[in-house]
């Protein structure tokens, strides 16, 4: 499953999230950094996203 986030700053419009479903049996797995664009508006807040720094590839 792939997820992506766009966190809007003050005055930057709505924050958004992108989600892909799990691949079905026999389908190709999603590679790293292959999440869909964050295109669904976040309609309820209260969450905090924290950057953990560079990913270990």
C-alpha cells in the first residue's frame, strides 16, 4: 500500500492525502516512492506528521 501527504502551510490551501490499495494476488508490488499524488482533501484534522529524516534505502 502506498501513501503520500501534502501538508499545507498557513494560507496554503487544504492539506491532502493520496492512498493506493493493496495489490491483488499476482499483481506487481508497489516499489518505494511509488505512492499516488496527494489528491484527496483532508476533511478533519488533529493529526501531526513528523519527518524521520532520510529513508534507509
